[in-house]
C-alpha cells in the first residue's frame, strides 16, 4: 500500500522525508515523489521505481541542497493508472498552489473529475488522487483546512492525505478515513506518516488520527477537529520500540531476521500472561469479566491471508480446549454476506497491521449487529485495535518483511492462551491448564531448536528450488500450517504452491502429481500422522518427491520421504508453531536460491488497506 510522509519543523525537510520513505519501502510500491515548499513556491520531484531513483532525481533537481523545512513525500502502490512519473504522487493543482499525497481509493473520482473538467480544470494523470487536489483547489477561499474539509465531504471512499499550500507555508493539513495517518510529536518538529516506522527515528510520542479527523500541523502544535469542524482531542501514545528494531541487524533479509526473532517474539507475547496458580492465561486487554467470558457461546474469527491461517488454528484450539463453537471467516466474505451475529458471540479480528481494510470492515459489521468484538493485533494503536476497544497485542515488535512470520507464530500463541483462558471458565481443569502453561514456557526454546536446524532445511530447499509447482498437505492441527507453508512459498518465490488437506488430494489434485511436483507432507507425531504417511505413499506412487516434517526419532516417516525435516516432539497444540517455523525457513531458502526479492515481493503490500 502507499506510504505517506510529511514534515514541518527545524530541520531541512528533505532528510526526514527521504528517511521516512526508506522506512516505508517494506509496504511495497512502484514509484515515489516529494514536494517542498521553497521560497513561496511548490517544487515537486517524482520518479518511477525505488526511493534511490527518487534521490537521483532530487539531486538533479536541486544541485545545491534544498533548504525547505516543509514538505510531503509518498511511495505509490499503483491502483488507478500504471506506475509512471505522471501518476506518481505528490499531485498538484493546475496553478501549483497545492500539493497532495494520498493513500486510499476515491471511489467517486470519475464523477468529481467530470464536474471539475466542466469547470475548466485540466488533468494530467489517470489517478483518483489528482481529482482530490483539484477539488481542494476549487473549494479554496483562503483557508486550507476549510477547503480540504469541504472537498473531503464530497468524497466517497478512503483516504489518508497530507496537503501543502504555497500561500500557507507555516502548516500542513492532514486527514484520514480508512487509511491510517499517525502524527509524530517531536521537539520543534512534527512528522506525519502512514505508519510509525517512518517517524520513530525522530520521536516516540504519537497521535493516531481517527476516521474523519482533520488536523492542522505546525512545528510545535497539532490542532485536531472533524471534517465537520468539531474540535476533537486524541490521546498521545508512546512507542515502545526504536529504530534498531526496524533494522536488519546483520541479517541478509528482514524475513530471515524475523524468523530467527521468533523465540524472543513468542516470549514477549507470553510474558506476564500465564498464571501458575489458577492454571490459566491473563489477558487483561480483553477487558471482560469471568461472567462475560462464561457467557460467550460462539466465536467468529475474521481475518485475511496469514492471519486467516492463524485464525484457523484458533478454531481448533477454542473447540478443543474451551468447547466453544468457533468458525473462521475470510473477512471480505464476512463483511458482505450479512452474517448472523448474536449478543453473546465474540467476533475476533486477527490482524498483524491492524489496518487491513476487509478485516476492519468485518469488525464494523459485527459491531453494527451487536456482537462482542475484540482483536489480536501487533501494531499498538492501529485502527482495528482502537475500533474493537479490547483485545490482545502480540508484542512481537515491528514486522517489516512483507511475508508474515513472527506475527503468525505470535498470533497462534495468543490464540492458544485465549483458548486456555476461555477453557478454564468451562470444563478445562487446572491440571490441564498447568500442563499447557508448562509447554508454552518451553515454546521459545523449542522454536530456537528449529531455527538452529536451518542448514538442513536450507539443503532441502536447495534440492527442490527449481520445482515449478508444489503441494503442502496436512491434517488436523497441521492443516492450517500446510496452507500457511504454501502461502509463504507463493509469496516470496512466485511458484504455484497449494496447501491442501491431506485427505483432499485424492479428490482431484493428485492428478497434478508427477516427478516435477514435490509434496511437503506434515507427518509430525500428532493426531493424523498415520493417515498422512499413507498419503505420502500415494504421492510417491505417482513419482512425486516427498519432503516430510517428522517428530524427532520417528521410526517410520523417513522411509516414505525423499527429505525429512525433523521437528522437536510437542503436543498437538504446540507442534504447529514449531512446524511452521521450518516451513518459513524452507520458503526463505527456496526463494533465496531462486534470487527472488524476498522482503519486498512483486505486487505485494505489507498492509492491504484497500478492498
Ligand atoms: C502474509 O505473509 C501476507 N503478508 C498477507 O497474507 C497478510 O497476512 C494479510 O494481508 C493480512 O494482513 P494483516 O495480518 O496485517 O491483517
């Protein structure tokens, strides 16, 4: 998704703008640009490609360093119109009085564009964003914030914007609806961004805008109101991590760093949340009494992508440990299918970014239908976390790699703790709770054991790196892991990989198997193992190479596999976390051997904030 940075303050704006764009690169983009307010005029420089291309264009445009202290910048993930310089942001009006950067989609932009063209305005790009800046120009009567609010009230769709006006050089105007905007409050400087990683180098005091907030920003002040001109105040949040957390720290890729961080990330997710007296989990962010928890008669988990796979683990945990009927919904389906929601249904949104548009919409639909909503998010203060008003943060630290890894294992860990918490308000005994707690406490070390087996996993990946298609099969608790393993491989190596229930192969997909289509079979020693071994034999009978995951010491699996990835012995609740770490490493080394752009895979964005 697009990235926005704005700056006003004591420094040359160029530096925090470029630094901010670099920290937003992980979001995925295909062009970039910036605008500076310099000596009463707006100067704009844009480039197709990476931020480095923009820096070359900037050096050519300003041979001497630009001294402006006010500016906006943008990385564009193309929605309307191809990645070209003309379509890159910032966009300006015809008189170059305004410059604007935008994240989101203006759904009624064509109707607005026609109106503006009839009023004589000329357009130079294919974008919806240019319509917005021209609309602001048409509403301008000497007050930028009023003109911006008037324009936004005509807009249907989503926006996170920052606007400059050459006649009002001492402030920026920002606004949001559906696309996040965060304000960084520095000393004699204010930085605006799409997410915290772009401004954490300058301050750890931030304000998150809510939908339909608009703000006038100077170097030392933020004046907040709604687009209906109603003054509002938003709490100042404190960011508990610094720039080093968002650095590679010697790893070749963020993805590998984040895979190897998982022992620490999981330990942070668990810290302070296990009660050895009552044999339960302490999840105070749920803000629900024992009585409220006991009344929950159904759980619906809404999520997308990797978070959806984590949600599938939650379904198994909650039904197995807490006897609560649970279903997992792809958020985009849930939001549009008029779901049946009752007052004692818990609708749980699972989202690393806390900004995924479909998951946010699912939360709003569930709230509208009177359901009890909660979230499991990684980004503190994210929109989904704020709009649910209750939930559990992962504390996994910033996840920069587009392919989600540590967020997934922390989501699964939190879902297991949630099932423990709810189970202990029902039939789950204290003894069983203590057993689970003991295994959760060992989980970080067991994950570390898997990461230490990376060399063997790398060999398996290299052996099959030229495969053009691959299946991942599992049963029971390992079925969602098969789906997640396939998604990881798809995302970063660009080959077709399918996750399937192991029993499903015979119902069609087995027709695709031959010596060129390896199958990853999850045959750990958990319920379903013997059937998976049978499925492995079916695959090999069709000459498909088999890469199996197996529990340390298993005497049977190896004879039915071409490669074995060994996983420490663990219960059905914890084995999925260990196994997925191995599959993350498999996908990583597979893609690395193929020379793929692992941290920023083509076409992908870290947070899908549009439908
Ligand atoms: C996973 O590797 C992908 N990056 C993607 O599927 C992601 O999980 C999905 O877009 C949901 O994002 P969220 O967890 O931030 O809501």
